C-alpha cells in the first residue's frame, strides 16, 4: 500500500525525516479510506524507528511493530469516541474541548520511548468550535516534542485559521489500474473478485486492502447494492417504510448510514462503468440497468450526494430520506442493455 501512496506524497514527508526537521502540525486530507491513516502510521514509523535506514523505517524493531499494532506509548489516536476524563457520555459525533484538553495534558508529559510523541486526530473536521479554538491556542506554543496529524475527509469543514498553520498533504484517488497492480502484486485473487474490489474500492487503497484481506466484506457490499435495488424497485409506500428505517438508524449510527449511501453511489458508478466496459467478468444479480436509463442513474447519483449534504448540515433526517424517496425516479423497467 505504501508504494502507491509513496509515489504521490510520501517523498515530501521523507525529506522531513531525512533532515530531521518536522512540522508540529500536519493535515492529511482526502476521501474516506484513501489511505490517510496508513500514511500517518508509516510517517510515525519513520520518525520513531530505532533502526531507520535512509529515511525508511525498518519495520522490524520494537518501535515499528508497536506502531503497526497501534500500541506504541508515543502514538496517541484520538477520535470522537475517545474517553474524556470525568465525562461518561462519549456518543457525540463531535471532537470536543475535553479531547483537546487531554491532548494538551498528554503532550506536556513528553515522549516515553522516542524523541517525539505523535497525536493522530481522526476525522478532525468534527472538532466543534470550542475544541477548534483550544487547538489553535495549543498551536501558538506547541510542545517541542509533539507532532499533531489531522486526518480529514473534507478540509473545507476545518477552521481556515487551523488550516493556515498546517503542512497540508492531499491524497487523491488512485486509478483503477493502480489498484489492480497493487492487488496483483500483493494478493492472489481470481479475475472476477479482483474486478469487484477495483470497482467497489473506487480508487481508495485502504478499502481495496480491506476487501482483499477479508473477502466477506464484498458480500456485505453486494447485499447493500441489492438493498438499494429493492428500494428503487419498490413503490412509494415501500420507499417511505425504508425511509423511516434509515432515519431511525441514522439517529443511532450515523457512520453506518453514511457508509450505506456511499455504497449506493459506488453501485451506480459501477453500473455506468459497465456501460463503457463490456469485458467485466462480474455481473450483479440485481442490476439497476434493468430499471433505469443511464441518464436516470446519473440523476440518482446527484440525489444521493444531495442527501448526504443535507444530513451533514443537520437537516431533519426523516424529512431528508422522505425527499430522497420521492426524488429518485420511478423504475422504467428497461429490459435491454444500456
């Protein structure tokens, strides 16, 4: 995985390792599952490795092994579910000021094993206003032995003043051929499964790696696609019943529903790709091209993206899913291939 990422951005970070000159604050940004966490761990290994060779971590010393397993004392992961001392409610979607206070307290203790203590803040666009302001104050006089790495899906949601303080690393999606080459080099997969992974990963190397290591995840993705097919194939009453279930699930597990919507978008894109590539080895049992024209499938993608946007802006989830149910076109029962 590192080889693909390295070709794009890792050389910039290697120069910091080579010169032993690090910024106190980095933002790694790009789509979910693009490889931000893996890049952050590879960077941390290079910084803390006990036997580094020409800026490359050895991957064999105790430090490298502990970073890979995320058990290193000087590697601190933070997200919205990280416990906050004295607070029992950790169900918030936000990273709160209590999380930043814990980071400040921990950073002031200094490193235990290496020269630096590295903080990885996952989904850092979820910092609320208080947390963002507290982090800005931390950056005014950052501890000399601390390095902070924000992992961000949508950098536009981060305070501009925070962005201006960071060294920014943009990770873009990989091409299908890059994902295919990575799978060929690292796994032994049959052609149909390999093509499914390439399409479902949508250029996201971490996702492709997860699929290749646990192929049962592909079954989960296919089931999600079939659920969306059934949704589209249903009448308005059936869609509204599903809308109610989606809204209820969203209130208890937002990430699960965001992931589901992303899968449905990927499903639509795969169908469109198949239109222009007749040599694909796989075939869906429930195929949207039997219900819609190509233009309608493109329209559905836009509706799903709009649904995500409304949810991210805290619109009423039941209303959002009801509107989605109405806006998605009725099936046109295409019997011929697009």
